[in-house]
């Protein structure tokens, strides 16, 4: 363990392992088979809504995105030696750039897929650089005063979508709000008052309960289920011609090049997401198995997804939130969730059924999940005893929170920084340039 300095703002070590976390199942532990399957289904439900939304927006087959998320998660697990309970799903960061590339070419996905494929390779190149220069720079760039607000921004940055899905908007439909509230309350009461195994699958019960209520209130459209086939191959797109799937060609035009700079943003988010998970589980994944391996896992998963016609992959906050609420960090649970996702991608009716889960159900659940992530940011600041009587700490946290949660955007032409990435970069820069200061008011 590295030594801590005397003042809170000088804590340059993110040794998350020193934090004692009471987990029901640790990373390397496995639940019983039946319990494990239910726990894995809980993770599938948690990621499903966001994972299929990206391909729906881009016009990519949902089955391919689902298959890619499961396969990508397995690739990540192998790369990280099965030491990190991360689930990879469709990334929202690339939606605009991919949509622009597809539209510019009249619906041709070649530039979009090529760009995302090379983004994955950029991750691998950065991982190689990390293996050369090490990870000590992470400690200097990301002390608790930067990490805490970053985690808060990651959680609350998603709050808008959760609130909208839950129906808390102008001219709200009371049925949506009721479903969201019931879903939220089921998860909350089971998590606080449940006993035994029931206590660790609150979201599974919440989704089922919310779904039944939504169906009774007429909020579920079962037509997609009736129209879907029982079994069908995912509609892959490959960069070469086959007699079975559609094809595209690698395209190195300006539309493709415009996608590459986004890798800077998602790598920053990658570090932040792993820091959140480390805080929740009491481990430092950036040190063990190391940032090099997590980047390789994420990068290769993204490249493979793009190769078969899917979207970019990224670590999912929804699944991190599930781990935080259930205190089950078992990698085997995540691995089995990935296998379930792959199986689902071949069964049209199952995929269609899960896709009928109303936004209100997902919103009620997300209010809790995203809030848990943000609360862990507060936990970092409290446990590390960050001294907010020091002006520099106030300035760093204030700037990060306002820019991250206020919708700040910095357009640099080929690269646009916003949300978590902008907040993180501002926090890192301020931490490096602001001198140690006296206490507030002195």
C-alpha cells in the first residue's frame, strides 16, 4: 500500500482496496446455480433497455447489438483474467458521429463501422502505452477531489433520462408515474426489508412487478412479440461477402475519421467507470488487473462489435448500480449474464418480449441505480476526508459538478467534450494548476 500524505487535497493515491466493503459475494465467488441464474437475469434486464436503444436509433439490428454486448463482455472478462465484474453494452457516446456518417453516405454503414472498429484499436494502442509508462500517473491525475465529483457526475449525468422515462415530466401520464413509483418502491423495500436470497434480486422483482402493473394499465404492446420468430440468426453485417449475411466495405473517408477522436472521451469515461466500480467493491481495478488489461478488453470488444455490424461497447452504469445495491460482485454472475444475452439474440420472441418493457419500468429502476452510483461519489469524498474548507477543493468540485451536470459542451471541431469527459478533464487540469491554498475565509 502506498503512503498517504498529510493533507486531504494531497491524497494522490487511489488505493481503493483500503476501503472495507461488505460484499455478499466477492469477485471470485460463485453463487449456487439456481440463484446465480436469477442474479444473471437481473443484470440482463438492467442493461437491456439501453443496449437495444442504441441500435434502434442507428437502424442497426437489435439482435446484433445484443449478441455483441454478450460476446464483448466475455472478451473483456478474458482480457482482465475474470477479475472485474463489468458488463459491456452499447455505447451512447458514438451515436451522433455514427448517425452522421451513416446519413452522409445515404444509409451506408461502412464509414461508421470502420470508425468504431479503429476506435477499438486505439484503445489497444493506448493500453500498450500504459504498459510502457505504468499507471502511477493515474494517482497524480485522479486524487479523491477529482474522483468524487467525477463519480457523482457519472451517476447524476444519467438522472435526466431516468426521470423522463419514469414520467416525471410536464403533461405527465399518471399511469407512467404510478408504474415507475411501484417499480422503485418494490426494489427499495426488498433491498431494505427483504430476507435471504430475495434481498439480492430486488430489481428482478421490481421489473416483473412493474411490468405486470404496466400490462394491467394498458402500457404494454405485445404486437412485436406476436410478430417475432421463435428462432432467427442475428442479422450480422461483415466486411466481406458471404452467402448468409449482408456485407460492407472498410471506408477510410472523412466520415470515418470524425469518429476516432471520440475515443479520448470514452477512455476518460472508462477510467471513471472502473473507479466507480472499484469504490463499490473495495478494489482498485486500474492497478489489478490494471488499466492496460481493462482497456484491451474494452477495445477488442468494441472492434469485434463493429466488425460484425454492431455499435461500440462500453462499461454499463446500470449493472454497476445493481452490484452496488445487491452487494454481489461475482464475475461468474456477469459472465452468465453475457451468455444469456448471446442466447437471447437468437430467440426473436424473447428479445421482443424484453423490448416491450415500458420506459416507466426502466425509469423507476434507473432512479435507484443511478442514484447509487452518485452516492458512491459522496462516499469517496467522505471516506477520504476531503477538506472543503480549502478553497482549491471547493473550486475543483464546483467546476466539475456545474459543467458535468449543467450540460457543458466544448466543441473543438473534430472533438467534442461534454458531460463526464469535460468534467473530468477540467477537474484534472484544475488539480494540477491550482496551488495548495489556505482555508476558506482566511
